[in-house]
């Protein structure tokens, strides 16, 4: 089990909150990225580099009016 450094909870230009990702590796690599919202390119790139077999990530709340069209799509 690996615990990673704090990453932004959503868009780092909007909030200074952070969350921690956890990886469990046995036969497969499982990565839990709680509520990262997939809005921070550097965090998404890091996840892709780790190449998890299974990813559980909290995506953006699409009902929030502060999200741009680009972030929603």
C-alpha cells in the first residue's frame, strides 16, 4: 500500500484544499483518488504515468456553476 503526497481537491486556482491518493498493489494495481475532480492536469498526468489497472476517482460536480465549458467537457 502506498500513500502519495497531497494533490489538489479540484482546480488549484479555485481552492487550496487537498486530498491524498492511495494505491494498493497485489495482482493488480488499484488507485483511489478521492474527489480529485480530474481538474488538475498535473494530477491526471501522474495517474496516467502510474498506469493503474483500476482507478476510483471522484469527478467534478457537473452541477456547479463555477465550472467552465472546457472543464465540463
